[in-house]
């Protein structure tokens, strides 16, 4: 069980947004509904007339705790952590997300107006400023040697929620010459399934291997919004409502060559720009959980290590004083700014630069901050087949190389697969796949 918990910490199927999970495919002009999730303006004048997503799933994790080499990941899956190399520090970070895009569709009404309906299930985990060595002791057993630890500004949040979004986009301006502007928004009804959070300004201590005692000093606050023993039916009824918003604009610069290369074709079926710039703000909004109990622990004393390994929260309850109070907790969505620049190098070959910037404070209570990253993606793109080779950099996950493809209704890819297979230092792991039914404009 303890090794399983450590794997959950390392491989948390929950930081990134869906928009950060489909690295590579999200740049495709024929991605339909998936393009709407990264910028609602993409729905207007889309190259896909109708797009129906049947099922898509993606997950991404970035960390500074361990490497995601092929050998490491095999050990994690098999539960063999004895030879797992870790980079423990007093401020380890793990950010991990998973998202399922459920039955969704988009439809171009005419040349100016488009609509869509999007359903999602999302899980987001952020673990900031964790003492890696102390956490290993909790979930995988304390070592045979003495050690001390210091953990300041701990903030660990897990949030699970669902979304139903109504998207609308329209062409705002075009001059039949060089300039084309469109905008869009997605109004989202949110269904909060639950939030759990642990915070601490200071928690330090030491482990004595001879006495098998852990000395702790500091404070810790802990909350969980749901009853873990609740049955599934009651759990579904108690979902917390909320509202969210995505908003974006896209500008296209069209040269004479890019507009009229195929004069006999339907112009709505073609990419007509030389360069395209998109700006969007995603996940504006929050969910409020009613009558959530927050427990504050005043920690100062020694605890048997076996007791901590058995259940850390129970060990705190049994050995230290605490105060509890119930109240409403408002959890912010992982609001993110996206800037996307796409350039047509030659017909069918593009270069894309995508920038993610979180707008949520990392130290803020009751939120999941996003992963700041920059991705450069060269791609070969047609209506039926596309190939992507993304290169992504983030301060937490370092540099990762990926690959992906679209083949008709099937999408498969990863923003990190080449790094995971070819290097021992990858600190990001990403995978996505899906099946959809696109209906392109007739040429």
C-alpha cells in the first residue's frame, strides 16, 4: 500500500490542463472540438464543418523529484522503487493533470457563425514545496539512517470536477485582402466532485533511526470536501455547482499567395493565412464547496515512525492538538493565458510557437496553478493525416521532445515520448489518444 501511494505521488493521474495535454495535435487546423478547448475563437471559420468527439483522454506530469526515463517508468508501473533514482529536496514540486473529453461536437452554421457543445471530466494535482525525503518516509517507510528535514510554504491541492460548455465563435472583421479577425467564448457549467488540500507555513523535524521516532515542530492545515465513505449515488448528488469561462481571439495575416494558391477550391476548406496569432484566457471561474471542514494542527513533539507510516493524519490526531471549523471553500480554476503563433513555411508544412502562462498564484489557497511552458512544434498537416514533433521547455519539467500523429478519426501522441525513450533525464511525461468523427468542408 505504501509503495502504491508513492507511485500515486509520482505518477498522479491528474497538473496540466487538457489544453496542455494534447501537445502537437492542438496546433492542427483540422482539430475541430479540440481546437476550441485551447481558444474558443478557433471554432469560427474552422476548416472542419462538423466535428464529433467520441472519446479522448490525455495526461501530463512534470516534476523535479524523479526522472521519467523508460527504465524508471517500468519500475514505477511494477511497483519496484528500490532502484528508483530520486532528487529529494526541501522544495520538491509535482504538477500532474488528467482530462477526459467526453461526447462533444462543433458545427459551422455559416461563414461567420459557429457553435459547439463540450463535456469534460478533469482532475488537477499540484504539490508545491514538499520535503521529498520526509514524504518518502511517510509512504514508503523511513530509512535506516537519521535525517532532518525542513518544509516551508507547503501547498498540496487535488481538485476533481466536470464541465459542460457551450461555445460560440464568429468572424469579427475581414477586409477581403490581408486581415482577418475572429473571436469566441465558451460558457461552462461546472460540477465540483471534490477538493483536498494540505498547507503549512513551517513544518520541520528529524528522524532518529535508533528510537524509531520522528520529532515534528510547526503547523499544518488540512481539508477534504467529501466523505470518503459516501456511496456513489449520494456522492453524485452532492456535486458543487459553479460557472466558468474561456475567451479568445485569433488574427490571420493573409498574403496573395496564401489566399489564392488553389483558386478553384472551396475557400472554407483551405488554410488561407501566412501567419496566425491566437490569444486566449482559459478557465476563468471557481467552484464553492459548502460546509467544508478545515482542521488546523499545532505540531510540537515526537511520534513513533510506524504510526506515521500507517496513517499520517491519524498520527497527527492521536498525538497533537487541533481545532476544526466548517465553512464554505471557493476553489479557483487553473486560469491560464495562451499565446499561439502559427506560420506557414511551405504548403502543408507549418511551425508553431505556443506559450502557456499561469494566472493563478502558486502560493494562493484553494487553487491549482498551471505549468508555465513554451512549445515549438514543426508539423506536416493535411485534412486526413498530420505529423507533429513538439519541443517543450518548462522551468519545472526541463526540455522534452515528443511526437504524435492524426490518421483520419484517430489521434495518438505524446509531448515527451522521445525524451522518455532516449534519455535518462526526462522530467516530464505526457500521453494522449482519442477517436472522433470529423466532417471537413468539401473542396
